[in-house]
């Protein structure tokens, strides 16, 4: 088991320097959290320094050259050779293969190191296997940032609701879709106009298919389902309908009854409901959040209904979830050698 | 008036027809029969749920007739369609026979489309319609929605349901 003294610096290696990675770096450099960066890699370069990499220099280099280190040092090498306590894997999601992230995570766990990831691919596809591997090695695998950005929903489910039976989960899990639907409702925009606006503001990718057809929300639902019920649900088990065929007239029709339309993920195991679909929802319902916000309702037997909302994406918001995982691992495992 | 009854019959051929005969004999109109073969009672008999339309003054006559013929009425009550739900359909609704889509609900006897608003932006463009459906119970509403889901799938219509919470 990987233990360290609370007085010691916690050593972290970071894979991925996109929006989330840069958010993590900026928090590490601006807050004195007792964490040092001993390795970093992007898709084209890497660096290792057991004494700690100077983060302002690293960010400067990344900004000027597009590289975070030496092109001869690969992400594989950082994962295999850098001295770290926690591997922070925040490379882009590949929802089909889960690679190369899954390989990095396996290797880090194999080395007896903890892993924190924001990458949905490995968790949606290989959660059970990776969780077993982590348990065998006596280390932690945390993935708060994979679902609902800044909302600490996984932490809540794994740590704070012990003894509760979660009976159902309802969530707005994709900020891009929620932004589009909000704008269609509030400004009377067509689907295409709202999508173009979301793109110009950076809320939607150039190819928005993954978001607007519901795949992203469905992957998050898979992760939540496996965290709560551990039933081995896969993406193909979720019935998915996107928002790409919605009309503005449909939203007007919903408004006639003081309602609107939102893309909602639902899991109700007792009714065998596992789906993501646009639904008619009262305008005053807690899940009718605006813009790119995310929201989740958990129905539990002891605590009753619990509601969470917050920013579902963004560099610092997602970094908040990653940093929260790192700190919670330190608190749980700190104890000296 | 519309009445729903739960009848107990023996699980042998001919008994269902025998149980329904008194209803037509008394001038009642059978709107729906829900007959679940798997649903045996403790005594090994079947329960059948029927919804009928019958003039109010003939109801007590019908109950006596059922009793005379040895058919046990487990439950009966005046039925009205209390449960209401709206769904929105998007697609080529007129070209895929809107009348048939509505009929599929109305012909169940336990649910009907009571209101519809439709918006057709232009010829050849997809239209959007809101159906308000009434049903005699939650379970019947779920069944009606299932039917509409199936029809929508076959007609390539996007159906937007309400969040049931």
C-alpha cells in the first residue's frame, strides 16, 4: 500500500494538458496544497523531475511551443518511470476503446499508485476491472470529474450516503444540450441557431454529434449506474434519444402547459428504466436548470430526495473535482511509512 | 355510464365468453377486456378486468345476473378517465396517418386522446403535435403510452414524454 507522512509532499504525475490539465496545473501553482508535480505528459512530449517541476515554467513552455516537455519522453514513459504517489489521468476521452488512458491507469495501479481521472472512457468501459485491480493493490481509483463537472456527486454516492438505498437517479448531465434547449425556450431560437451559438461560445464541439445525440449523457449515466448499483451496465444497455431532431414548435407546445423540454438521464432499476431522452418537464422543476448547468436528483430510502446542481464543465470547475479527489486520497491514506 | 369490473372466472375454455355474455344480454357495451392468463388467484381461477358502458338503471340487473350465473364480481366501480398526461410527437405526422395514430389509443377503451394541438411549419417539414391523453388508471396510462411509443417507432416519429417523477 502506498502511504506517506502528512508532512511530506504528495507527488503527482499528470497525463494530459488540455483544458482540465491546465486547470489542475493552475490550481497547483496558485494554492499551496503540499502537492508536487514529478511528471507531466501530453500527446507529443513529456518531462520527469523527482524534485518537482516548476509549474509556471511548464505553463509558459506549453503556451509558447505547444509542448509540455521533451518530445523524446512519451506519456508511457512518464507513467512507467516517474516517481509519483498519484497518477492524474486527464487526457481526452475515447468512448469506444478507452485507450490509451485505460493502459496508463492499469500501469499506475500495477505500480501500487493511486489514480485520479477525468476520463470517461476507462470508467464507462472498464470500471469493474480497474476497481478490482485497485482494490487488490490497496490503492484508490477516483473519478469525480467524469460526471457533472464540479458537482461532487460520486463522492456523495461513495462516501456520504452509506446505508442508503438509491432507488432512482435523474440528471441533466450534458451542458451543451442544456444550453441549446435553454436558448430555444428563452429566445425562440431554432435548434440550428442555438447550436451555432453554442459552437461560437465554445460550449459545443465542431462535431457536436457526441453531445446532441445523447451519447455523452449516456456514458455519464453508465458511470453513475456502476458506481451506485454495480450492475455492470454498459452503454448499449441505455436507451438513448438525442435533441438533434427537436423542433422549436415542440418547445412552444410544452410551454402551453407551463413546461419546457430538457435532455434528462434516468435510472430507475425497479422499473428497468435506463435512458437518456428529451422529456417534458415543468418550468419550475428543480431539474429545469438554465444554460450549461448540470443537475442531479437522487431518490434514496433514508435521506429522501437530494438535489445537486452546478457547473458541468469548464477548466477550473473540472479541476476542482480532480483536486478534491487528490486531497481525499491523501486524507484517507496518509499515515506514514 | 362507464364501469370497470374485476370478475373471477374458472381457467377453462368457454368461461370467459360465459362471463361476458350477461353484459351484452343487459345491453352493455364492452369497451375493453384485460385477461391475464398468468394471473391465477389462490383458488386457481382467473381474474379478468372489463370496462363497460351501460345505462345506469341496468347496472344492478347486471350484477344480479352475473351472480345468478355464478360469476364472482371481485370489484366494481364507476370509471371515469381521471388520469391525464400530455406527450409531444415530432415527425411527418399527417403523412403517416395521424387519424390512425389517434385511433390506436382511442380503440383501447381505457384511454383516449382528448385534445390535440398541431403545428405544421411548412409542407414536407416535420410537424409537432401535442396529444393530451386521458386514461382510467395509472397502469392504463402506461399501457397507452407504450402503444404510442410502439406506433412512433414504426412511423419514425420522435415522441417526447413527460418526466414521471
